[in-house]
C-alpha cells in the first residue's frame, strides 16, 4: 500500500463519511488521488464494522456525481478558453480532437457511462464531453447510472476480497480500462458500419 493511500485511509477512519466525500469529490473534479482504492477500502471497513455499508455507497456515489458535474461544468464553460490561454490552441483544434468530439456527440451516453467505470479516466472524459458541449440531461443520466454501477463494483471488490483488496486493486483498475477499450472499439465498429450503410443507401446500392 502506498503512503498516499495509507494517509487517505487514516483520514477516512478518523473523519468517516465527510473524509470519504471530500476524497471522492476531489478525485472526480481532477485531483490525482486514488479514490477508487479508498472506496473499496471503505467497503472493507464497513464489513469490519467501522463504517456503514449503505452510507459508504451513498457517500461515494454522491461524491463522484457531484465532482463529475463540477468538472463537466468547468470544462463546458471555461475549458476551451483556458486551453487557448495556456497556448494549447493547436491541440484544441487538432483533427483528432475534432473527430473525438464528433464521436462523443454520436455516442454521448455510452461515452459518459463507460468512463465512469475507471476513476482515473473520468476527469479526462468529463473534459472531453465538456468540450463537445454534451447535453446536460444526457450527461447527468449517464453519469448517475455509471457511478451507481461503479459503486456496486467497488462494493463487490471490497466484500469479496476483504483484507486482500490491496493485492487486487491494480487488477480492478485494468479491468475498467479493458471494458472501456472494448466498448470504444464496438462503438467505432458500429459507427463505421452505419456510416458505410448510409453511403450505400445514398448511392442506391442497397434498399
């Protein structure tokens, strides 16, 4: 266990749900701290009687959603302006960013939902969908659903692996990346397939 995680867990044991909320919220906004490991550990603490399972789940979910909303709002309102001010205008207008925004616009709910499953990538995803000016309602619905699933997975990891969670935490993060990668590939495949079919229809080659 890293010294940072150990310090965060001591903070949680001392201040319980307030500390858990602050850690999860800060991570969701963009502070690089391992909130996923802290949530799993909190469920382990709940299993040991130090915390309440329902309260941990509710606190983690609300903290993540609140942080996501703040991060998305900041990106949507100030993201482009901030990047241009810091001399990153070329990156902002790069072809790959334009294509990414276009694909997010095509699959907004899937993009937000799937990226909730790995806490380290969530702030980046919020930045991208903020650039794409994703509809607020679509973002909130997908975010709430995704965070509920992510909390459920952390509960599963904490209760199944118990005190050995420190050994499996890196694996759970990789599982999240794998799910995101597979979903992204499927989305690209079906998007290209649909675009190809539209092209054929436009050319009168299929009915």
